């Protein structure tokens, strides 16, 4: 778009009619709201997150973290994917605007704490990051990423 390449990748399991999820998931959505995400990039990322939020099941837990030169979390920690929490996340998502610089590592550290933040019922953990800077910053992020975070799986949506 306008001479710049953007990519957004979200991996979701296919819908299977009649199938039920056997184990609840824990997903932390991480959204880049820096100035470089202005326009179509942020709108596309929001559309993808709206879809992902609406696909959460009752047993799932989630949180929404957004960052620019500051990192903010919608909830103090992961919350149940209740209709109320999902609605709250959808409303908050609509109010996010692109502004400021890009400081990704604090957001990823919040999404995947070094202590794992694991509860006894947690079965699947993932963080999904929507940013136009993942490829250009991946080396810096990886070098700052602690090996102690092996208990969680980061997924990147560049």
C-alpha cells in the first residue's frame, strides 16, 4: 500500500461443525498502535482482532495489550472469555489510535512474563502480535527475549 509492504498473519484452527474444544486456550493479543500503523494497517489489524475475539470460547482466557512508546493492558491479567469481557475488549479496540513510537519488547514481556504466569488450568498459551515492524525488529526482540519464557508460545502476525 502506497509503496510499502505490509503483512498480517493470523493462524486460527478451521471451524469444524459439531466439534467442541476439549481444552481451553489462553491468548494474549498484542497490537502495535504506533504512528507507523496509521490508516489501513491499524484497520486491518483491528479487523483481525475482532474476528479472533469473537471466536473465543467460554472456557478460554485472554487479554489485549497495545503498545507504541508506552505499553498498556486492557485487563490487569488474563480474564475469562465471557460475553462481557469480549464486548469490553471490542469497545476498547475501536478507541485505539495510531500514534507515538514503537517499543515492542515491553509489550511482549508483559504478554509472556518470565515467570510464565501459568495457572494450574492453563493448557495452551499464545501471544499474537500485529505490527508492521515485526520483521525489521525481530532480531532486537529475539535478543531481548529471555530463554525462561519457554513455557509459552509467541505467534507473530507481521
